[in-house]
C-alpha cells in the first residue's frame, strides 16, 4: 500500500545527566529537502544523521531537531560570559523600550541562547552516540509508521475516485448506441445539401463521410482509459513508494479523457467527461503528498 510524505516522530533518552529528545517532522516535497537543528557539540555527526534520514524516509521536506537538557548529575559545560552578557544587555534594552521591568528571568532566558553553554568535553563519547543513533532510527521508524497510516487513508480516497472514473466511463456506453447514428444522420443532411449545390462526386463525399465517422469512434479510448484505471488501482495496492509512478499513470488517464471528450460530439458524454476530469484533478492534488 502507498505511503504519505506527512509524518511525525519523537523519541527521548537519557545519558549521564543529559535528557535528550529528538523530533522529526516530514511534509511533501519532490526531493529530500532536509533541515537539521542540533547542539554544536553534535555537529560532527550531521552528515551521518542526514544519511540516516535519507535512507529511512527517501524524500520529502524533513525537519530534524535534537534538544539536550543537562540535569547537573555530570556537568561538562561552562558558561561563556561574553555571549551571555550581550544577550542580557539586549534583553534589558528591549524591556526598557517596551516599558517592561527586567527581572531575573532574563538570565534564565540568556542561558538558553546559542553558544552560551559550551561543552568542555574534547570529543563525542562513542557510547553516547550509539544511544543517540538508536534513538534517531527509532524516531525515523515512527515517522515511517505515521506515513503508512496516512497513506492508507489517502489510498482509500484515491481508489474511490479512480472507481468513480471507471463508473462514469461505463455510463458512456448508455449513449454510445445513439451517438454514431445521430452524427451520421446529421452529416448526411449536410452532404445532401452540398450535393444539391455543387457537382461534387458522390463517391468522394461517401469516402469522407466514412473517414469522419471513423475519426469519431471512441472504442480504443474507452479500452485504454479502463486499462489505465486498472493499472492505477493495482499500483496503489502493490507498491509502497509509488507517488511518481501514479503521477505518470494520471497523465495517461488525462490524455484518454481529453481525447474522449474531443471525439464525443454528444452532450451527455461531454458531461461525463467533465465529471471524470473533476475526479482526476482531485486525484492529482492527493498525489502531491504520496511518497
């Protein structure tokens, strides 16, 4: 079954006085558009994190964020007073600008700003990274599960709409029997009028009449359209990452619907074609979020 590109995952872990939380959000995108936010201490692992995200989530607009809270059990960080003082001065100036009395909470806020707290550890502990890496993979698995659930919902809607197109196609047969005789009668009236007004050979007129009627035949378009609908259905039911493929099939479905409409010359069939196009547009909108 297909999967959506919308997903969310969150994991939490603890390592030697650090409460670590990881969040991954995913939306639709044609490519792997990845944004990573993590403390400077873990920047050396950014490329590895990116590879893990691409391997697990394939594509989409993916936002990755890791947050670390120190509990004080084992403190390996020091305060950088320079950046902290600048943040505090700016916050005090902002409070005065808006007639707000600055308080001790400014210091607390400054401590949470970038580059105020810096780790004194020389390198990332291998055991710590192993725990974090496992947490990232668990979070990715949550996003995949979320995507599959969303994909199941989207899949039901897509199957419903492609079935609607098939049912509308079946209704074309109700008008097919009367369509060609009506067109032939109308053409014959015009041809007879032309023959009375000119010396055109009747044999040539009959040949052009046959050619015109053959051009109006929509049997092949109906057969191809139904086959495309069947292929669309089987693809949804059998493939997980089928977004692009379903988009290509939709192009073929749209081509057959357009040809059917241009050759119909029948008001009721034209109305059915409009309804098919409406269903197809809704399918295309949904496919934008399919992996």
